[in-house]
């Protein structure tokens, strides 16, 4: 679809926002048969999204509670989304973006101490 849409208008319906995000230049959201909002994925996420997801891949022996505590030193509003095995996810509210540079600096500096294999941020 991405290759075929050049120079054309393509209308695609889906129940999956990740699919709409990848395939659509603009996304329209409908509810109860009516148009609720329309815009680029970034626009919709910034206006309607719940925040950023900070994901970690950790060592098996990593105490996830220590990672959460370290993140909350910079973003006290962070909320634990999931903690299973070697994966950890925290939700960071949109309004905390100004603290991310310091947060990432700390995570880089303490990566071995916190037993982090990798981490990333998504919207």
C-alpha cells in the first residue's frame, strides 16, 4: 500500500491504530458513526495521547523496582505499565518532556548499575 499510494488518495478503515499510524498520512477517528477528529498521527498523539512509553530490556537479575525508583527521581509522575521477565515499561506524561534529557543522561550513566541492556521511548 505504501508503494501504491503515491499520487493517489487511499481510504483505509481499520480498528488498529498502529496500522493506521504506519499506512496513513492522515488519520480520522470515528465514534458512533461520526467523525471525532482528524490529523497526522503525531498531531493526534500529542492532542489525545496519554503520553510516552519508556521501554527497557533488562538483565534477568535486574530489580525492576530500582529502575522505577531511578526514573521517578526525574519524572515522579511516571506510571508502571508492565514488568515481566526482562521487559519493563513506564508511562511518562506528555507534560514531562522537558525532563527527558536529564533522565536519559542518568540512564546512560547508570546503565550498568541498573542492569539495563537497552531502553527506548515511543509516543
